[in-house]
């Protein structure tokens, strides 16, 4: 049975999409079958895996509206073993359209049930907000990965996100777990980066992944070619970091299986 993991943080620019795309590609290379769901209207995960956003007819929007099934919304990608349910700017409207629907927080959970067993991992790239889209993702998920950038305001807003996770656990999804906090955009030359790592590890100890994602030029170049870092430059530091993260996720899930 597939494990559903949301990648969430209401702060923008912390490495959510980079993490979702490259963790999916790394798990795919390690021979796991992966479905990536782009639940962000900016659709960066969709273009980051080489799909033309403007030519998309069916995706997350239709899935949440229940006008298309998950099977009909799935697109193949050039990344080995990685499928995608893409996003489009029309996803912006979904929060308004779902607002008066019954069970609106469960739309994604219901839509994914028929395909859950077809994949080892389903990763959801969340929008940088705590709105209805992110709520749907957290309600549908077994766990959540929280990327935290190694910068000055890293811990700001984290309390709010953890409170949201708690209230989702209480009201919608008692089984939601924190898969781990992931330190991103680390620059070993900066004292501040090292201080943030220390601070996060001190506060959250076991909840923090051992893997740290370092700042890496190749990692920021890859999306403009519509490729994951694994495909763009498998020998780069970024690729090594994400393969380490994938191995850590696999090890953690073997231990808890």
C-alpha cells in the first residue's frame, strides 16, 4: 500500500517544490514507483518535470472537483518510475469552489483511494499557504515533510504550521505523522546556516532528517531544463543530497513497517 507524504510549509521559497521533485526522482531511481501530485497553482513541480503547463487538460483541479478520476489525471514523466498529476493556474479557483461543498477537506483523500495501492510513494507538493488546498493534502496524507531553509527567519511561522498539523490530526486525520523536518539551502561558509542547524536540531532532535540539502548551483538550474537534479547532473552535490534523503525515507519506513 502506497504511503502518501505531503511536502508543506506556508512560507514560500523554502525548497518545497525542489524537494518534492527531486525526492520523487531519487525514489524512482531507487526503483520505487512514485506519483507526484502538484497541489500548487504556481505549477512549478509540473514544469520542473518537463510538462508544458499550458497544454494540460486534466490535473489536480479536475481531481479535486471530482470531474476526472485519478487514473484519468495521471501523466507520465521522463523521470524513471515517476508519474505526475499536474497543476495549472486554474487551481487558484479551487478554494472558492470547494468552500460550500460537504466534506471539502476530504476531496483529495477520496480521489486518491483508487490509485493508492498502485504506487510505493505518493508525494504532494503543497502551495505556500495553509488554505483549503494544503488542508486537503494534509488530510489525505500519512505524513508530512517540512522543509526549513537555513536562514534568519527559518523558525518563524513554524509554530503556526505545527498547530495546523495538530488540528488536522485532531479533526480530520488522526494518523497524520511528521515524516521529518528537512534543512535546506545550507551554506557551510555561513555562520548563520550552522546556527540554524544547531537551533533546529536542539528544538526538534529526532524529528529532523540527518540529510541536509546544501545550496547548489546545479540544483537551481535543473528546473529551467524541465529536469530533476538526478537527470540534469547525477554527479552534483544536490543529486547526492536528495539520494541520501530518499535512502533515509526508505530506511525510516522499513523500520516502521
